[in-house]
C-alpha cells in the first residue's frame, strides 16, 4: 500500500470521527411537554408567543432581560427568559425557534430565530393584507 | 374584462424571450455536440455556425429579459408581481438592481447572463475545446432557462417567471374591478437588509463565481467524454479565475454581513455561507491537483473528481438556499417557490452523469504507478487538497442537517453552540493548511535536494519569533472554550504567520525576485494574512458594552439567577443626552435624524475616551421594515482604525411619543428632609438664592431660588437635581424643572409654604416615557483589516497567475505556428 493511500485512509477516518463526535452534540426539536421532561438538556423548541400574557421587556430597567410565555401547537406553555435585547418585530412572528434548555420552571433561551410571515417570503396572506390596506 | 392602465407588452416580450432562450439553448447544446462528433470539417462547419448563432440568440434573449425586467421595476409597473413584491417607489435608483436578486427569478437571470459572458470567451479562446465545453455550457443554460419559464406541462409548473401579473398570481377582491391598478399605490419594497451598497456588487460577483465553476467542470466532462486529458492546461487559468471570483464574492458577502447585518461579525457558519464556501474549498483542491498533474503527471483522477464535485456543490447550494429546506436553520435563505423537484433535478442532471462517466473512465485515466516522494511538492500539495476536500465534506455534512431530517425522517437540530461546532474542527484545518501553505513552496516537483529545502530555516525562525511575540504580548486569551482550543488558536496563529513569512521570503529565496511568476506566492501571502486576521479578530473580539454600569441599570435583576458564563448581557441603555459610562469611553446618544433620501433614521452616538483624546461620533441607523413587518432593521456603524474597528449597532429604541398622562404629586418638605419615590429617595440638601452654578438657567434681572437635592436610587446610585423658580418683578414667576433621566423623574419647585419653618412644596412626577432611549451593542474587532487586506492580496495573486498562464500558453501557441 502506498503512503498516500494510508494518509487518505487516516484522514477519512479522522473526518468520520469528527462527524461522529459532532452527532453527539446534536440537539433535537422538542415539544414543551417533552422539553420539560429533560431539564438542563440543550434543545430546540418550535413555539409561538402566547399573546394572552404580556411580553416583558423594559430597556430602562434591564436591556438584557426579555421574558414571555411561549405556547406550542399542543397547547402547552412555558415561561421563556432571554438575556438579550428583544428582537424587533417579535410580536409579528408567527413562529419562533427557541434554542436553550429548561431550567427550574422556565425555558432559559440562548437564541431566538424568528419566522416572520414575510421576511424573505411573499406569503399570500401578508400580501393580501397589504393590498387591502392600499384599497 | 379589460383592465385599465396595465402595460402588458413588456410582459409579453419577456415571456417571448424566456421561451426563445429555452429553445435556442437546446438547439445550441445539440449543435455544439453535433459539431464535436462530426469527423470531417465540411460537415462540422454548418453545425458550428448554427451552434454559435443559437448561443447568440440565447445571449440576446437573456439580455432582453434583463432589460424588460429592469424596465418593469424602474417604471414601477406594479401590475407585475416581481415589481410589486420586490420594489417600491421610494427606492433609490442605485438599489433598483438589487431588486433583481431579491427574488429567485432575477438571480437565475443573473446566473444565465454570466454563463453567456463566459461562453463567448470560450468560443473566442478555447480552440478545439470550444465545441464540447460549449455543449455543456448550453445544457446549463437550458436548465437555467427552465427555472424562469413559469409554464405548466401536464399540470406541473416548470420554473417561475418574473413576468407574471399580480392579478393572476393571487386572489383579492380588488382584482374583480377593472380599475384595480389605481388602488395599488406602491409595491411592498425591497427587503431592508438588501438596501446596502454591498448588495449591489456582492451578488453579481458571487454569481460570476458560481457560473465560472461550470467551466472547469465542463472541461473535465468533455475530457471524460472524449477520453482526452489535454484540457488540463487551458482549464488552469479558468480554475484560478473561478477560485478568485468565487472567493471574492464570498468575502464580499462577509463584508456585507459585517456592515449591514446585526449579528456582530462577518461569518456565522450560516448554511447559506457554508454552501458557497464548500465548493470554493473543493475548487481550490482541484486547482492544486491540476497543477500537480501538469507538473508531475500525478493526481489527474482527483482533479477530475474535484472539478466535478465543485460545480455539483454549487448546484447543491442552489438547492439548499432556494428550496426553503433551510427554513429553521438559516436566517437568510430564499423563499420556497414550489420548485424543489426541479431544483433537485438540476443538481442530479449534472452530478449523476459526470460521476457515472468518471467511474466508467476511472481505469483509463492515466496515473503513475510509482509513488510520490515524500520530499516532493506534489506529495504535499495533494495532502493539502485532500485536507481541503475533507474539511469541505465535514462542513457540508453538518450544514445538511435539514436534508438528513427530510431523507431519514429524523428530528435532529444543530448543536447548542453551532459556531463552535464548526470552529473546534476547522481550527485544526487552519493549522494544517497554514503549515502546508508555508512549507510546500520550498519543495520542488518530483524530488527536492535537502540543501534546497533548508532554505526554509530562516523564514521558520522569523515566523516563530513573530508569532511568539503575538502570543505573548497580544493578549489572546480566548478562554471560553477551554485551554485546548486556546492552544490551538496559538498554534494556528503560528501557522498563519509562517504561511505569510515563508511565502514572502520565497519571492527572493525561490523565485529570485521574478515578480511575473510570483502569482501563487502572492496569493498564499494574502491567504496567510487573511487567516491571521480571522484568528486575531475572532479570538480577541471584545464586547465594549458589556456590563459597564454607569447610569444604565445594566445589571442582573434581583430574583434572577446570575447569568451563566457566556450568557449575553451585551446591551447598554443610553438615554438621550446623558453621558453613559462604557469601559474606556463615555458614550452619549446625542440626537437622531431621519434622512428622507434613504429613509433611514441615523442615531448620533458620541464616544469620548476617558484617557487621551480619542473622541469620535458614530452613526448607526435603523430602517423601518417593509413587507408588512413591524419594527426596524438595524445597520451597524464602525469606527475604523488601522489596527481595530469599534463596531456599534442599535438593538432597540424607544421614542418619547404621545401625551404624558401622569400627574405631578405635591410633597411638602424642609431642608435635610427625605422623601421617597418608587425607586429610591430624595434628600433636600439646601436652598440657594441666585446660585452661580445655575446662572445660565435664569436671566440677570430675575431672582432665582434653587433647591439642591440628591436623588438616591435603590441601586445606590446618586444623582443631583436642581429644580428652581425664577421671579421677575412682583408677579412674573417661572418654574425651572429638573429631570433625572435614568430614574424617569421630573422635579419642580412649586412654592415656599412657610418661610419661618422653611417648609417648601415640590412637585414630583414619575413617568415611563420621559425621554428617548436606545439600547445598543458595541464590539471591538482588533486587526479585522488584516482579513480584508489578505483577501485583496489573494485576489491580486490570482490575477497575476492568470495573466502569467494566459501569456505562457499564448507564447506557446505562437511558437507552434
């Protein structure tokens, strides 16, 4: 066997090892109920804001504290705490992908990804509203 | 129904050319193929003429579609969906072109346009390779033409046309009225994030990069079909060109992200970024094995493989970013237009045949049985290419998580810290590639005498000294991810310095100052510098707005657990007109103005250094979101020094708007008395008559009475407040209120109740909207200019080597004649 072949095999083995190691770091998408069953484990929640509770954010008091109640499609809800500024147009987003973990009774959120009705999307709904507004 | 005021002609012209480009590209592909397989020249000539003629028709069609679409957008013909969804009347002229690439259709047109451009250079220059290469190019054109077709075949929609009418695409009651157009006053506008000058030039360059990866692929494909491997020389400058342009395009995207997106950096390992980086890595791998084959006869098979995989990965990235599959993992992918199957077919149409052909021909592709020597350049170049390829494979495997979920029905998501998941691996790739970049030039092809290789000793010593100096005195203490990662950063810094120094030294030691032949060295110098810039700016990135509590109540609220390490508390609140302590600086939010031209609200933020006179103003801005979104998109601003950037962006702001409904409460007190308010207490220290320090608040002919008060907040902060009254003559009385902005407190001096006992009445008001305020984040990026400098030098190096190669092959041609 040639040296090159050995090196190729070693590198490929290394790449596979890296991917195996990576798969250990992978997280999962969970519902609120299943997330509560795994406190402390990093997970992703797909949820939306429960509009019946106020979104708590006051830049005067603390610009790094946002708290709201998230509700998932199964109807479960959980308080979310996020130590950063409130993303703009958060209220408008129809879906949130929340990255973080469940702590004692609340969801400690590390990152919020907003799924807006029309960030890069031209959903018929949003456009229709626009059209009717210009009507 | 006859609709009033519609302009239907442009759309009809557009549709016509869309169909024409489809038909002509099919004809062109077929005729180039026919011309290629014809044995005798007499038969060949008419086929070639038809082929070139129809490729000309494709080019004219693409240009016409471009012009028509530009006409539609610039004339605000909102009956067209493209103009309605991607532009509005207030858009500046310089951004009209950006509307093209906000939508998928326009960016496909851009891609086609570059294919035409590259095609004509092939026709002009490629000689005997013109016919087979152009037939691949034409097939690509055909595939791209289907993307903008927007026609139904047996109830299956093929492509999405940029020329469709709004009223045909959606349902709304107004479309039942003939004069519906008069109700559509304006379009929904260009996405605010794209309203940036980088967005005018980054997409064209990037798409030229995308398009140009086709050429090495087409050469390789043609080589496999004809079993002729002489394409390797003419393909070389093309591969260099593609690597340079694609690399530049990617880094322009990084510059855009840095200047316009507010994630506080230039690279986030976002799937969209990764998807264009990976083909670049494999292309660089292919470029190096291409050189290896040309100079030593080794590595032809990998060259085929890398060129095939590079273009296929470009197509795969097109699929990833345009199919909507990245939805939950990326912040900036395109919308799903319902073309997923078509996009997937586009990938497979090129990848499968090329790969199948590669394996059929594999045995017949020449290779040298004897092994490369360890002391040879080709050996180490091959190792480097292999590392680049595997690094790319690892990145794309991680990026494809949503695809795995689709394929296997799994439910996995990226790790909690996705950036580190990439960094912790790629740092080792950076080390290896840095070292190989430094060392490999000092090997000669085939075999290297030991005495020759020893030339590297001096550069190695110098690099070690420089990188030790950086490590020891550069304060690189990125400890968040543990000592092993920090050590790896330091080793990588050595690698980057070594790559830079060794290649610089090679200009004299190896090339004896022959600048003409120095393209590769210059590109490698640039790469080393860029790598160094990446390492230093990322590991030394500091948050300046971090927990530096001046007036701002930036602290962990009581009752909340302290922030775990790494939890961001990076936002600082600034009240208008109040200087706030922020580490080395006092920062003040001075004012804000709306520029009617670009519809942005600029905030003037004043930075005053506490030591020295490093004072400056920055103007980060926000622009109101469009397309039915509330809120604002923030654009950062940066103060550039040669050795660092101070980078700031607005995370939120509150305007004092609406009437203030809270009432003043009256309180009675004497000197030394204490009263309470909701967030602390107020002490009246003394009453002063005509105090000199308040001189500017009353006129000389007035008698003034000022209260000297201390406000003590719950958090233990002290503020002074001096409400007063000014009396002129007997009757004229003015109240001089004072405010404590950060406590939302307004104090007025109402009257003296009893002069003997010293009883006074003050009014106290606490209000939520006392003042404008904003929250912002401030970062420092040291040495980020090294990155940009490195990119520029790398591109220069590529240009030098392209010129050199084209020249050399030109000279050889003239010699042969």
